[in-house]
């Protein structure tokens, strides 16, 4: 018998694109730095297990910069910069 999965493991699961179909994408280092900053922020604020921050393979939006998506609501943040990270933080903080 298959094990039942707990679908409520995290209140939010954030995916940050870290893989680009473009071989010379200059944003990948920025994406990993952004992931690290967001992960540290959410772990410090909420503790582990509330907001999960994960790097993702290509999300298919390479031409528009680093993309971030928040689940379970599938809210997208494009052009992953400090400003969009701040928008994401504000969004998560207001919805937990």
C-alpha cells in the first residue's frame, strides 16, 4: 500500500530558478545568492519547516530574468532582484 503524503509540510514553498537554457546566463550566481539570502531570512524569522526555499531547474522564463514562484498559490515574481525579493518577503510575511 502506498504511503499517504502530508500535503501541509510547509506553509509556503518558494522555488528560485537556478538553471537556464541559455549556456551563458549571467544571472545564475545572482539566483543562488538570492536563494541563500531568502532561505536565511525565512529560517531566522519563522524557524525551519515553515517556509521552504528551493532552487529549481529552468522555469521557462529565461528571457525575463531570474524567476521565483511561491506555492501553494503559484504566485510568480519575475526579474529576481533585491526589489522582487523584498516584494516576495512582504508577500510571504503578510500571508503566514
